[in-house]
């Protein structure tokens, strides 16, 4: 793929804490969100080296698995919630989220899978 991903990414191997987020994927370029069962929406930040984005088809591939809009997913990683007016500053950000993205709740994905097919 030529050029940087148009979605937010981080350098692989730099997510420390491990937790699980289960929700529905919302592919809204340039933002990728996951909404959990409490209707909390997280901006998903994915590993740069193992992720690709098919803009015209609204498909996200992470670690050889392709995801589509409205897929239910289980995502390991770490998150940060209720970040109102707090700038996203982390040294491992490879591609910063677009200004169009809501960064109130963010999730750094370490692993992802579909919960149903």
C-alpha cells in the first residue's frame, strides 16, 4: 500500500496494559469506532505494521483478518475514557487521528477478532 494509512495507528509492540473491548465496528473514514454495549463509542487506534485500510470498500484488515462495517468484535488492548479537551499525546502514535475524529474515548488495539461470523 502506498503512503500512510488514513486512519490512526501506533507502533507495534507498544501497548502495555491488556483489557477487552467488545462492541460493534463503525468504519467511518478517517475514523474507526467501536461502540460497546453501554453505547460508549471508542476511537480505535490500530497497529501500524499489521493493519491496512480499503477506503472505497470500507474494509479494515488487522493481522490478516478483514473486518467490515457493523461487525461485532472483541479487541484486546488498552483504553482511555472521558478525555474531554485533553490532547492525545503518546510517543507511540504513528499516524495521529484526524481532527474529524472524536477522541473522547480511545482504544489501542493489540488483538482483534470477530465475535460472530
